[in-house]
């Protein structure tokens, strides 16, 4: 059911059609239709590339070394550390929670001596570009609500995604491409499902939803003209449809009518722009070598990283890559090693490539999953083979570029990596900080729906100024 308040709001077409104030009416329409950004900070970044590692990468095998945990390998998790905190249903019935030290080593890299796992040799080389947060924490303890929370700011499905909020708040910098584009790795393990609602527009106008690009002859579904339909015929059809929709919009005052037409016009323009941006034939051998051999295969994580850079060059606001397979409840050593092999080189190459092209300073690159993993082993521990359960209380992510400090570690966890000791960063804080770097006050970017104002950060969130250069 449509919100009555929203139906009473005149669309831009109706406003202009019902007045005779010329340019004054146009200026007023712009003021009325623009999202609230009063008091927004000076923008440090223009776009975001979010490398979402779905499944929950273990912080103990990536960015948060714990010598004490390694020394106590096999011993029970102290009750004083857990302090009665809830466990998932997968390990709540364990009589003993045996501590599991990391099987991999860490070394210090860069001028700041940042600890990075041996599983991530390429990421280690860009340590001086990284802003590593070891003190992320979230609410949800299972995948679906946790991923939904990171992508939309709510565990409840149906809210607008972060990319949709940016499209709504900042608009598009390229009239021929969507402001929000999604890429899903075809070479990733399908351990946890992904849903289109993770990049949906929720109650925002539908033109702000993410558009998924796929590998193959048809990168965007249903974009090409059917057999027998010429570009001239398609243009004539859209013009006729626009006239009909204009009459309907004037009568019903429904903004979604204009949103649908905006999508149709975008699809028409994308018929030329999408083949140009998705074709990697003009990339040189040095670029493919930088990203790794898998980058020559369309749809792989490495190829998607190259495509993300190409989209960034063309002004796309929010580019989100999803790479599944990080949910290692068992077989952790082999599983996470494979995940790192698939993603490490290309993730680091993206940062290097953006920097050498002069794009890193205006691009926020974010790497991380929906939560971390437990310090204890899930189930029985066998020599060289074990797994970790979900852990939302503290985990690690890294970011680079776009006004962030470089070569730093923020936050600190206890000796077992179970609780945050200082510098906690909540999901809402992360969203608030990213919006701040993009020049948006997260408390001002709102949309009225069903009688109340909504925002990405709900009624929470604070900008983490310690991360900002």
C-alpha cells in the first residue's frame, strides 16, 4: 500500500506543468526534490568500491594476530572472556569451547609495521595504503540478517541499500550508466545465498536500485532489443510510452511512474554504454598481470575488480562486488587459503591501479564481511583441520583511499580476539563515516515513508573521525 503522504507530494513534472513561473519554478522544484543534505561536510571522496567478502572472513587468519590464543590452543575458552554472551545454535550445545590458535603466521609490513597474515602477500605489499579496523562489531549473529544489516543498515529485509541511498543522495555522475552497479564472483563457493534485495532500493524510487552486471554475452538481462526490433523502433516506443506516462503521472501524482520512465530511458542509453565498459579488450597485458591470470576470465573476482576500476573511471557512484565462500565452520585451513588465493592479488591490484591512475584519493575502497569468527573451534578439533563459528562482537575490515588515514590500525581486541578493548566501530558508525567522506551528513540524508523519516543509519551512528585524514 502506497504511503498517503508520498502520494500527496507533487512530482517535478506535475509541479512544472501546473505553474507558469519559468526558471523560478525550476529552481524551486530542484530545492523541493533534492535530498536533505544541509550542513554536509566537505566531500573527500566521489565514489565507493565495496569488496564484500560474504560469509565472514576470520580475523585470526587475516588481520588480527593473537599469540596468546595460539599459546592456549586446545584449552577451554575462559568463562571470564565469554561472560555469558550468546552463541549461535551451531555451537551453543558444545560442552567445551576449545580455543583454536591460527595455523598461519603474521609479519609486519610497511612503514607502520602493520601485521598481515602470510595468506595475504599482495595485500601486505599495500600496507601503507590501508586503514585497518580491528574493532568492527555488529548486531546479527547469522548470515542473512548480518549481510542485510551491512548492506541496508537494518536486519529487516526491504530497506534501501547503501548504494541506493548514495544514488538518491548524490545522483549519477554518468547519464549513460546506473549510479549503483553490482558484480557477483562466478568463481566463488556458493556457501551462503545472495539476494537481489541486498542491492534493492526498498521504499526509495526504483530508479535507485542496484543493477547487476553479469559475465557473458548479455551483461545486463533484457537490455538488448528483441529480434526484429530496431533502435529506431525502440526509440519511438519509448517516446510514445513517455507521453502516456506523463498524462498518468499528472493525474495520479505518483513519483514511481516517473521512476519507471527514468529506468527505461537509462536502459536505452545502456545499450551502447554497457558493451563499451564491460569489454576488456582494450586492457593491456600489464594490467592483467597486475590483477592475476584469473582476470582474463570474465566474471571472476579478479575480472570484476578490473571492471570495478573501469566503472569508477566512468563516474559510477557505488560499485559493490560480492565474493562468497568465507563461511568456514569446518576445513578452515584449506578453505580460507583458497579464498585468499582468489581475492588477495586482485584486491591489492585494485588499490594499486586506482592510485597509479590518480583515482584512489577520490575513491573509497572497502574490504570485509558481515561478521568475524570465534576464537574457539566449532565442534571437534582434529590435527590441521578445524572450523570457527560466527562472531559478531569483534572482527576486522580494511579500507583505503578517499580521505582515510593510511597505514594505520584502529581499535584493539583482547588476547583471545573475543571482545573489543578500545575503538569500537559499529556498522552504523561505518555507514556514517563513509557518508561523511562522501560529503553527506548521515543525519540529514532522509526519506519520508509511512509517516516517518528514514535514513541509512536509522537513529544511530557516529562519524569515526580517528579514521579520517
